[in-house]
C-alpha cells in the first residue's frame, strides 16, 4: 500500500477562527454548521444520518476510516443530486485512514467520500476545535482544499444561512410514498418522513410492523386512507419551529385515536404541535454516551443522540395533560414527553441506536404494546356492538 501526499486544507469558522490541516475526501470547498460527535465508533452511521444534513461534523475519535464502509450500515437512501447516501456537508477529523482492515467492508472511506463529492479536512487538532465549539457554541464554517485565500472563503461563508430558522427536512424526505417490511405483518404503521433513519424502520419491522413511509407534505387525511394502526413521527434536520404545515398535520395526528411515537425532530414537532416551544441549543448533543434518566422507572440509560434543538421546559409545565418522562443527566434538558390522556409519546434521543447502545430500544416495544392494546379495545367494542 502506498500513501499519497495530502494537499493542504483550511477550516474557517464564522467568527474568524482558522485551523490548518490536510485534504481528505474530495478536493473542493464545503459549508455548513460545525458540530461535534463524541462517539468512538459508528462513523458511517453518522455520515449517512439525514439529521446531519447541512452540517460539518467534527469526529472526536482519532482514527476515522480504519474499518472502511459497509453497504449494510447506511442510515438513508441517496438524495437528489448525489449517487451515495452521505448526508453530512463535510468532515473534520484528526486522522483520515485511506486504507481499511475489516473483511466485511465494501470499500474505503476515501473512495466513499470522493464518489459522493464530500470534502473533508484531517490532521487538525480536533480536541482544540471541540473545546472551542463548546465555549463559543455551534456556528457556521467553511472547509476548503482548493483555496487558502481567507478573504474568498469569508465571502462564501457570509452567504451561508444560519441553522436557526432553516427548514431542511424537505431536502432529505422521500419524494414518493413507499412500503417497508412484510405486507402480512401484524401491524401497519404510517411513518412521516422528515429524514427517517433506516434503523428506525428496521426496528419497527423487527417487531411485526408493515410500514408505509410518506413524504413530509402528506396530509393527515391522505395517510389515514391507509388505516394505520400507529404513526411514527421521524427524526430529521433543521429548525422545527418553522415547519408550520407539518406541525398542523401532527396536531391532527395527536387528536386522533391512533397511537403515535416521535423520535428526535419528531419529538420536537409533537412539542410544537402541543403548544410547547423549541429553542436552538448552544452546542447540541451528539454522541453515543449520553446519560438519560427514565423518570417513570427511575432507571438511567446510555443513549445515542444527535440534535441541536431542544424543548422548553417552562412550556411543558403549562400543558396539563403532558408529562416529562425522560431527562438528560448532563444538563437536565427534556428527553421524553407523553400525553396522560391519549396514546402519544416521544423521545429526544435515538432508541434505534446503531451501532449502539441499545439501552432505549424498549421504547419500540412500548409503542407496539400501545398499538396492541388499542386494537384489542377496538375489537372488544366491535364484538359488544
């Protein structure tokens, strides 16, 4: 194996901070909001997660690319304009491994990035970058391996919109409805696709669900024509507060008798539909080691997270038929909500969590139990009538 010399690259933050490194992936320029993920593994799942659309990710683990890529470990389908499934806008890492050593891999991360036109910068002090973002907060940035002219880069960066107030789900939502799973499965679940991860779909299918995944603009009435037993309100990128049409649809879902489960952006949209505001977090939560306490059971869980917006606790207290079910043990932000008078609940973290941890996967079982309970009641009502 022969390593090729790397071209110089530059990372420029919105406030003028500069980091110099080496080119990785495609030679070019990329912009987006910079954020960091503390996970030690699962980089391919991170790169293909639609919730990262529009963001440049800093990985805190030193070695990225050492186990290559595998076709079975992607979280999304290709989007318009891209041949592959990568959703991040760009990557910042310490060491970008061009060669890999896993037998199950289908190729190198370098080829994966080049084929999907993803720009990256390596050989930078990622610890310093993460500490800087933690202090200053998430902000827009630009990385380039084709020019080092700071003034040119500043001009390009000045045109990048802020993540606050930005709707991005339409960039990653399916354009047409599609089915997922076994048509003879026990339950039918309608999935509102705001950027749904494949492992959410797989987790439902494993529990006896047949899914129809709907584009984000699909009306409640159109989805109800399929007569679903449950609704999954999916994860996705962007600011939930500007998704007014989707919030109106979710209000109808909440007011129906159909069991509903929301994850991440879905959690935030359910909150917005319930009169609970969301807010842009200082730096967000991204990683696979975030401690969350289940207030119902009293147990703590290690969770996978990826979000830059949160739910306002003071607003939750104003909704009499809503209760907090989970809190983040790092900063006490709200991680779970449920209605006390209807079959609707949501969590901020990701219970499908691949490559892990699996502490919160019971939430899918809770959803299935809820669906089954409603169906039994409906059956008894029909029989008694």
